[in-house]
C-alpha cells in the first residue's frame, strides 16, 4: 500500500463540491483504502496557474449545457484526494467515482457538476 492521488477539475458550488466528495467517500468505503487527505485548490502550487485558467472550459461547458441560466456561486476548483491503497484499488475507486459523476456513460446528458479527471 502506498499513497496515491485522485485529482478532479470541477466547476462547482459548495453543494456540488460536497456531492463529488460524497462520491469519493462512497467509492472508498467498500475498498481496503484510506483517505489520507483532501484539498480543494484554486491555485495550483506546482505551476502557479489558477484553476480558472486551467479549467475555464468547464465554465464554458456549464454555459452551453444551461443556456440563459447563471452559474451562481460555481467556480473552477481542483479536488485532490490522497489515498493509501494498492494500484488496483486506486483504479477501482477512480472508476467508481467516474461512474458516479457520469452515470449515463457516453450517452448525451447534462452534467450535474462539469468535471475533468486529471
């Protein structure tokens, strides 16, 4: 077991962020993994870029999927979750979170929270 990271770019308000965090918690629960840390970033320390610069396309996705509707308190953020688990478990957790974010799969749909898996 070693530390591994999940990273998701999100265009979310507090409610949307809490929903994504609950997806992660639910995906970790049935596996032999432990959440060692969780961070929500608005600036990426390794590059100095803001999440608004990096994930601006998620705001565009929201506007395209919700024409005429304001974005409210949504903003581009990066959710980083540190897990202690095997590579196999990390893959299973990541896959479960992605299924939760996009339960319709590749069928046309509107995302509850526009996202990008890094």
